[in-house]
């Protein structure tokens, strides 16, 4: 596909079954540094399962995922170390309700990256400023709106300086008026060169910010293309049907 | 009225009989307090083992031991457990009754605390574990920093209630010769041959303590509900 950067993920014949239900069916693709890959597809097609396989929240049934040339599905991989490099943003934010916003951001850097509290606080405040929420640092998650929570969730991941960010429907749980503020943060992140893999139903965002769009259906990548061709010249009939319903 | 004064005098004042109640109350509170601590320790341990097995499938043998413990403790009467502890487990040893009683009640309480805590852990949104893990925390780090603090807060009122339940339950420890509040009142009764005063007195002391602790628990619950909002 794009020849912009080094290969970050090399995914080969990735399969995931829940019992007898084969959810991912021999998925192979590669993801390069700096790409913004948008994954679309009908409900239940395996988009979340694919994304969650990338940071091993789901253990693949078979196949390999190589990250920077190292097979992370190998038993010898230190999963916790690996996950520090992979940021994940969830549909339902999953902020830590018993911690203040600042503590949400600094917990992992202090405990895992062994940063001093002062350094972690300083970096966290910088990140909060970036998303315009610096005055919320001593608030608790329950005091924030959905859009604010999701922006915090994004910078909580960024505080670990990840090499990739995974987003699983980051705006699907938001009231419509809050979708924009989260997409804007994501667009800025993309502009700064962050490698991102995003499951979303926001087709406008996919078209404008994405560098590549994947159509996942029945556990298979049925089509992948740059956004322009993906939306204007879809070839797979299931994709055409999907787009006609959604656009 | 005069009759009441005379009876009060013979039952509580004469020969310093109120000291039976004072000593007994001291022991009752000591047993309850120590047993609750032991119960909370055991309960959290068992709950973590059980929920770790439920969530990750790890620790099959510890989980089985915990289930056996829960089944036996919750399936047999407290009195029988107390007597077994006293006459079977420590039958040959000269161990203080306070220790025997505390162990028996602590081990018993642990089984009930375990189920309180386990349901507390299970009620935490699974997204919390996923968020912790995806930041790079190990399972035990996530439990320690993220899951257990939330669980503890959620179950604190139920744990305080366990204290109240235990406070009343310890009244059976007189059977193995432990000098607690109930036993204290009973000794007075056996000296004065007047059941009314000492037993009603004992009942009132329990009632006042339970009401006081319940009020505290209520306050605690309201406090927890309003924080972080
Ligand atoms: N933990 C699990 N156990 C069993 N089945 C699961 C599990 N997780 C997902 N599935 C099944 O896998 C299939 C794909 O699920 P997945 O969540 O990946 O779909 P999706 O494309 O993200 O859908 P949506 O758009 O609704 O989020 C579904 O049939 C789902 O029921
Ligand atoms: Mg999904």
C-alpha cells in the first residue's frame, strides 16, 4: 500500500474463534508507521475482535502478528511491556472512576515507566492543555461529559508515549454534539504522524483523515483501498450494499 | 419503683457485679474486632483467588481449596465450628479462649466476607480490567491499583454490616467458657436468681451498640455516595 514508513504490524493468517464461531478468518495485512487505517463493516463482522487481537486483549486462535519484526503471539513475548507501546481507546472510555483526571493520566507512567510524580504531572498537564481540559485535572471522571471523558481517555493513552493508537468506535457512545471535539483531537493526532487504527462509523472522518480504509465482513478483509477509491469506486458487492445503507 | 432500685442494686452494684458486664463487653468487642480483621483478610484473599479463576482460569487448585472452605464454613453451624475449634483443633493445647474464639469467628466471617467481596469484584465493569491491561499493567497490578480500590469502596458498607452481624453472633462463645457480654449477664443471673435485670440489661447493651454502628454505617454509605460526584 503506502510506502511512507516501515512496517509496524505484519499480520499473517490471523484467525480467532469463540467456540465454534470463527470470527476472524485468515486475516492478512500490514500496517506501516504513520498510517491512519480506518476499519469499517457491519455489526458483528469482527472489527473489534481484530483490533483487540492487536494488543492481545483477544488471544489469536492461529496465525501470527509481528510488531516491529517480533512475533508477539509467541509465548516468550512480555505482553505487558508490549502493551505499553500500544495505546487503546474504548467506546465506553473506561476511565478510572476512583482517580482524579490527573491521576488517570499519571498512574501508568509513574508505575510502569517509573517516572517521578513531578515529571508525570508535568507531562500530564501538557497533555491536558493539548485537549483543552487543563482546568479539569482535579475533577473525577463522573464530573465530565462524554466528549471530555473520551478526550481524557485519549491523552491517558498518549501519556505512555505509544507507537500506535487503537480506537474502537471512540465516538459511538457520545451524544452527537460531542462527536466533533473527539474527532478533532484524533485528526490532530493523525496530522502529527501518529500511527492509528480506528474502527468507526464516521465515514466523513474516514474519508478525510484516513490513509487507508478496510472493509471487514464475516471475519475477512473484503476490500481495502485509499479513501477516495474506497468510497467512490467500491468493487465488492457487500461493500456497495454497506455503503449505500450507511451514506 | 423501690423494688426496681433494690433489684438494680443486687444485680449490678452489689459485689461489683457490673464488672461481669464490663469485662464481658470488653471481650465481646475484642473478639468482634479481631475476628472482623481476620475475616476481611481471609475474605479478600479468597475472593481474589476465586475471581481470578473466574476471569482468567488461573489457579485451579487454590480455587478448589477456597470453594471447599466456603462450602464447609457456610454449610455448618457456627456453634459447631466454635466447639470443633476449641475441643478438636486446640483440644490438646492450652491456648487462650480469646484466641480460640477469635480464630473460629474470623474463619467463619471470612467465608461471608469472601462472597461479599467477590460479588464486589465481579460488579466492577470489565472495561476497567481491559483499560488497565491495555496500558501495560499486569493482572495483579491492575487488581491492586484499579480493581480493588473500587471494590473496597463498594463493599465497605457491607463489611461494616458484617461487623454488626458478628457482634451479635459472638454471644454463643460462652458455650466454650469464654467470658463475653452474654456470659457475663448469665453469671449475674446465676448468682441472683433473677433473670430479668441482667438479661434485659445485656440485650440493651447489644441493642445500643448495634444501633450506634448502624448509624455509623448509614453515615458512611451516604459519604461514599456523595464523593466523586
Ligand atoms: N468474548 C466473546 N465470546 C464469544 N463471542 C464473542 C466474543 N467477543 C465477540 N464475540 C462474537 O464475535 C463476533 C464478532 O464480534 P465483534 O465484537 O468483533 O464485532 P464488531 O464488528 O466489532 O461488531 P460491532 O460493530 O457491533 O461492534 C460476534 O458474533 C460476537 O458475538
Ligand atoms: Mg465492535
